[in-house]
């Protein structure tokens, strides 16, 4: 089990201190994680202290502690993003789309705007941006792949068709997609991506990784055990971890019924 989507800073709810880092790592141990990755939002770039994480990680030899970054992808920011990513030896970066032409669509107060728009065009616009993020070559993981569903508004067209081109680009670029359990705590009440997309992702041979999107220590690893059980039913045999921006496979342990 691993969790590569953890926000140490939350939404600037706390500072990077040894004590705070330990709270997250203690929880990771408690949840039996093999690998935990911190991926704070790039908008808090000036508040990061990645070296301190590496230092405290040495107190936890049983954990693979990784350092990533969740980037709020915007085409016009590509140059700045590239500069930041290359300025630190990140283990991985997550490309996430939270914004369509300046509209931060995932804020709770934005539900009405979602209802006003045509669902198919909304999904298409969103997936086109995810495709650009994937094609940019800056990321190893795509974050919360179908975030646009968060208010439970479904497209008329099969979402697998709307997401098709984007998935093809992700596959060609060799990116992984995370199963992000945080969607369960949004109005849509399901993980990202939804099961039929996840099955397609697996069938396409796209590597799968895991993230809780924890913004506080207690939610590290949340619901990931359940995801692992679901993935095993699809036939998934391994999960992808990262080190030095290279993927590596972590095999599921064989578990027999009754074991
Ligand atoms: Zn995000
Ligand atoms: Zn996040």
C-alpha cells in the first residue's frame, strides 16, 4: 500500500515542522503504508521545506518517503512550472486541473455554475486541459482524473468516450493515473476515477497509483485498502510507486480467502 498524494501544509493550515512531519509519518506507519509521498500544492511553493522532510524521513527507515509536488496545471504557467520542477530532485510530480480559463471549478460555492453549463461541453473542456497537462511532459501522475464530476453532474455521452483522447495521450506519454479516494467526501461520493473509467484505464495498460489527497494527518491512507480490494477484482496485480521520477512496481501480496 502506498499513498502519494499527501498535503503536509494542507491549505496552509500548518507549517512544515519536524513535529508536523512526524504526525503524517506516524499515521503512515499506523496504516501499514510501504510508501508515502508528500505532494503539496505548487501555489504554496514559498512555504515548502523539502529538505526538512528528507531529514525527518531518516527517522523512519521502514517507510519509503517520497517527495512530490501537485501542480495546478495552467497552460500559461508552463514555463514557471518547468523552472520549479527542475529546481528540486522531486520523486514525482502530479499534474492536476482545478481550473478552466480562470474558473476554479472545484470550490464548494461553484455548484450553481456547474448546473448552468452544458455537461458534455464542461467535461470536454476539462478533459482537453488534462490532455494538455499530460502532453506537457512535466508530470508522472495525473491527479483526480475525473474531478469535474465532483458535484455529481454526469455527461449525456458516455464518459469513456469524452475522456478517450485524453486517456490515449496519457498512455502514450507513459503517465500513471491515481485512484484518489477524496471524491467520496465530495457531493459525488465516489472515488476518482469512477469504476468504468478505472476499468478502461487498467485495460489500456496505464499504470495505476494511489492517493488519499489527505490535507491532515488523520486522513493519510484513507480508504486505500478498499481501493486495493477493488483493483484486485479488476485483475490488477501491481501498483506504481515513484523514485527519482521513475516508476517502479509494487506487487500486491497474494491473499487467500480466510487468510
Ligand atoms: Zn488537486
Ligand atoms: Zn491534492
